[in-house]
């Protein structure tokens, strides 16, 4: 709890120290007795700029400003600390104080006016911790700041994270592929301190891009050659590192829906069982529409497992074929969500 500024004896002492220009002692007293440094107090401690010839006065002013800023930061007045560090000419410390405020709008503004490589990177790192997945503008700033900060390896990692979001949140493999291609471009141009590590990352990205391409191409092929598309998916399941780029459940789900569409329910069920063996405790409804799962179980007279939903009535089955057609169309569409790359 701060002192009552109207009656506290500590405040009187601070005031007297100001009068007698004992600035650092006044700040120490503020800190030791929990006297809040208000904006008014901070401004009183901001001395006029001396001339170029007054080197000693200039050094004193800078040290005093930094001390004021440090005290403000300790007291949680991060915006005031940022202002004083900036006036002292220390933009790095100003940025660190501003980051503690977690004020995204002010952080973006300060970064743009500072135009320093390290600050661009610090801002991008901070923004990655925010809800950039739901805010395209924040995402654009991250890409811009890493680019301006010439941190291409960090930008590559961010594009990689974008690819994961496109797959996990939107099941949009086309955009995930675009994001990984951007990551590859950045990682190829990056100048990492460890060339061996960089080469390894480039190779890993190329491998994942190849796997993604195979799945994307199979989905694109489906309209004209559905059987060939399913065959390619079956071959994809034999890839040892498939899960580094493509969720195995999405591949199985694609084929389950295909065979349900063809009314080959036995094959659909067989693939679901195969997925359950491959991924124990898998949530089947996450990869296959629940109505398709119910249709397969009903057609084969197999009760749904516990937690899979209620059994279908005969009246419900009449709409199943139409819904499976809709599921195929949804599975093949790019989706409206996600971001272009």
C-alpha cells in the first residue's frame, strides 16, 4: 500500500530532497517507503536537456532518467518506465519494460517507430505468445517484424507453427502446404550459426512438404479418379514419417468416407478398426462425421461403442447417403478459415 501523499512524512522528506537536488536519494526513499512515483514526480525528475558542451550534466540526466525508469518498472508503472527509458536513449530497456505491460497495441507502435533489429525480434517473439491464430493482423505483424529483424530462422519456425494450426484447427492441408513452403524459403536463406543444424532443418522441411503434397494431390484427384486417390492414400499410410506432416486420422477418415459413399460399409468399418489399432483411444468422430460412423455401424448391424453416440433409427437412415455426399464435399474443400501464404 503506498503512502498517503498528503500527510506522509516520507513525502515531505522526498520533497525536501527535490528542493536540494538530492534526486537519487529521493528515489531511494520512494522505493524504501513505498512512495508511488507518479507521472508528476517523474516529470519533476526529468531535467532539461543540457547543451552539447555540458557532458557531465548530460551524463547525470541520463543516469537519473534510467533510475526513475527502473523504479517505475519495479512499481509496475511500465508505460511510465518505457517513457523514461526512451528519454534516456535506452530503447532496449524501454522495450523490455513495455513488454511487461503486455499492451499489444503500444508494443506494435513502439516497435514500428524504434526500427531496431533486436526490438523487431523481441516484439515478434512476444506476439507469438498472443492469440495470433485468431487475429490475422497480429499474424501479419509477426511476419513483418521477423522479416525486418532479419531473423529468417525464427520466421521459418513461425510459418511451421502456422502449418500446424492449419492442419489441427482447420484441416486445411492446402494452406498448410503453402505455409511450409514459406518456411522452407526462409530456412534456406537463413544464416544460422550452426550450418549443420540448418541443413538438417531444411531437409526435414523438404520431407514434410513431400508428404503433404502427396495427400493434397490425392484429395485433388478424387473428383476425377476416386479409386486412384484412395490408392494413393493407402500408400501414404505406409510412409514411416507420415505423422510429421499429415495426421494419420485424416487419411483414414478420407478413405472411410469414400467407402461409405460407395456403400462399401464393410471396408469403411475395417478402416476404422485399423485406425483404432494404429492410434489407441482415438476419437473417431474427430476425423469422421458422426453421421457417417453411425451409418456404417447401422448398415453392418454393429452397435456403436460406448461414447460413440446413440444407435440410429431406420427413419434416420433415409438421409444418410445425402449427408455422406455432403461430408465428401466438405472434406475436399479448402475451407474458408485459415490464412493465405
